[in-house]
C-alpha cells in the first residue's frame, strides 16, 4: 500500500483545495462533490518513482479499482526523479510509462475529474541549487500537456520531512479506522525511508502548549490538524540522512579502507547522502562474513 500517496489523495477530499497544510485550526471535512457518482478515482505519484491509483466511495472508504478486486493499482519504474538532477526533461519523461498505466486504470469517463498529485521526498529535497524546482516544473508541464487527468500546478511538490511524517500518520490511522477518535486511541508511526526517518504521534493539548519552539522558518515540532471533527496535536519530526540507504552510505564511508563483507567482490558503488548508489573506488568483500542478525 502506498501510504504517502494515499494520504496525499485523502487531503484532496478532506481539506479545502486552497488551504495550506501548515497550522490551520479551522479545517473541516468536505463532502464529496454532489455532482459526482458514489465513487471517485485519484492518482498519486511517489517520485521514487511509483504511481498509485485509488478509488473512494462517498465516505472515503476504499473500493476496488476498475473491474478487479484490489483496492490499489500500483506500478513503478527505476530510477527515481532525483537520478535525473541534470536533465529535468528526462526526469519528467521517466514518468510517462507510469502515467499511461495510471490512465488505463481509470475509466475514461472519470479521467477529467480524477485528481493527480506528485509528491517528491528526500532525494529531491537534497538536490543542489534549483535543480529540484526545474524537475518539478518539467513534471507539471508533462501533466498539463500530455495527461487526460485533472492536474494542477500546486499538485506537484516536494514534501517536507514533517509532511511525510504527518501524511504517513494520517494514512495509517485512516486504514485502521482511528481518524475521528480521541487522540489516545490513535497510533504513532516511525517511517524508515531510504534517505530519512519520520516519526509522528499525537500528544495532549497541554503537552503541545509546552512543546519547545523552533526558530522562525523551520517546521514546528507540533502540528494542529482537524480531521473528522476531532482536533489533533501531532508531534512530527524528520531526521534527514538517517534513512536505511543513507545509513548504508555512512557505513561504506567508514569501512572503505577495509572493505565491507556484506557487498559482493568487485561491486563498485558511489553513495550519496540520500542513498543513491552508483560506484565506489574500493574493492569490497564477499558475503561470507556478513552474519549480522543471522542465526
């Protein structure tokens, strides 16, 4: 299940389109538009790159996609957008196969009313200069010019680490049926990604009021959300460069003179801080000594 794309698409239905995700205490659950049928499709891209297609009923319950039995259509391509840092057009073109698959999964009559969202994460957040914005603009142009789905310029963006954590928390609690319950009945999440780790859980209003403040311009530790009539105080923090692949990067840097027993002999990689591996100019070892965690 694509949790962040699912949450991105839920936001289309539960928050006003013009609302900023940060700090509103006046959010309301929006009813599905009355002119729509009892179901509605939505398409979300995790710019890793993966696409997810969901179908919701009027109560935001998941329905089977198309004529199948699965509640999610999923497809992926490799590499992700961040691999095309110097070629924005190639980055956008890499999504074309996924876009075509997604459009085929949505009934033709529904496509003009089907929202599409693209959320990039740690890979693009760490790109230098304005490279990430050039890639995002190329993706916006692609959706505008070549897609039959309903796209908007602000529907293509880089998610902040805190948004990743918030969306993951929202998706998990939606799936287990906890949204709308008191805060102590919700579940917290720890999301171990490739480039970063997100942590999110709800706290009491009293604890939220006493939470430490971050400097201006930085995401606060606590976000206020109103979902299904309940107000939540969500502690959320993202630890950039602490993801699984980024951590492996740091291990390779430390062990480069002695080799690494968990990587095949002759396998060359160049690791960056967000976990993209290409080559490394050291000879690495075999798996024979790689017994960490084994019995």
